[in-house]
C-alpha cells in the first residue's frame, strides 16, 4: 500500500523493511538490536544505496 501511494508522488524507494515482532525485545540491548531483522535489513538498504558511506 505504501509503495503504491508513494508512486503517485514519484518518491524513490530504497528498500522495504518488514515488521519485526522481536524489535521491542531488543530495545535497551544494543547487541540484540544490531542483530535484529530490522537492523540487518536497514544495513542492506544503506549499503546498496548511493550516497551513503557506512563503514562495515
């Protein structure tokens, strides 16, 4: 739905991040948060996108 709505405004989509049911359990624990599905997917998106320089 969001993809469709953004298409009307010609907004580039860098990627998708699905719902991560475990993210709340990771809050307050940096290691768990960085290993969450959300963080892994965000890192993939940033690494694939031009204009970002993320040190791995």
